[in-house]
C-alpha cells in the first residue's frame, strides 16, 4: 500500500530551478561529509534509522537535492538511489533493519508537480529496479522490490504508480480475469526451490510484458509465468508462458 506523507516546496517552475553547477550543490556536499563523519565510528545497525532520518530531513528541506546523487552517502552504503527512466521519480532507499536475517527498508520518493517539489514516504521493500511504460498517453512507473522475512522467506513485488495532479497515485494497470490491481506480489520460500543453486526470476519486466512466477498450492515454483501484456489501456493477463 502506498502511504502518502507529503512534504513540498513551492518555487520556480520545475525545470527552471534544476541546478547544474557544483556551487548549487556545495551545501549538500558538505552535508554528506558531515553525516559520514557523525556516524563513521558507530555500529551501523544501531544508528541506521538516525541516518535515514537525517537524510530524509535534508532532502525535504533542500530542493537542489532533486538533482544531486549523494555520491559519498551512496558509497558509504547509507542510501541507495533509483531513478525512473525519465528521471521524474527519484527513490531514496535506506536499510533500517536490525542487522539480523530479517530485512527492513524505508524509502522516500521525490518528484515535481508544476512548481512544487514533493517528498513522500513510499512503502516498499528493497527496491531493485524502476521501469516505465506509457498507458493512456501518460507515464506509468513499475517499481520492483523485495520484502525479506528472513534468509529463506520473503516476497517479490511489483507496484505501479503514476504522478497525479496533486500527488503520487496508485496506477491500476494490471488487468486480470476478474480484477484490476496496482500491485502484484509473489511469495518466496527457499525450501520450496528444487535447486537452490539456480537463481530464479520471480518477476520479469520487459518493455512489453510483466511475467509473474507461477507457484503451486505449496508455493513451489513451476518454472512457468503468468503473463501480462502491455496494451493501450493496461497490462492485460493473456495466459501462462515459459
């Protein structure tokens, strides 16, 4: 479920304020180094929530962060950044887990609408990829992520969103036989995988299709996929493929 907790800035038009010079990002460069200095000697899993909070507050208060990649913080492993292909959505993902086998992540998504720059909390697992399609003459973004219950259990997920008139919205584009959804999730249990040495793609996304691994009632992968094909108004379920 997409939970909207919006912080916004109002200024010049969305494109006119995007900075390109080092001077525009000097304060963010200093901020990065100060965060690393502050936490470098601490146990990461004891302070990772504080790191996430510090960075989240900074991007919420500085519009130039929209066009800054935070190279030092990414190299330090404090944040992972993903962009949509058109660069209109920027996802900041933070590891806020406790250091055990269970994974927990916090994500902010940053984008512009008109003269506003917004930052929303985006409920997701570990984001692995952001893809983009054109449906009903507007961009729809597919966010692939993984929820980790422990070292052997989890769930793969793909979620569709679009930029609305006022905020980021769920995009109901996965059209099944009886229902249209904005999200598809498939469970993972390593004990159900016949050959653990073989890496399986539980969700496959291409420019024209979204494939979801078919599981039996015991959650065993069948090495077949439920295929959704991109058409004019939706990804429509068309059947099972290899």
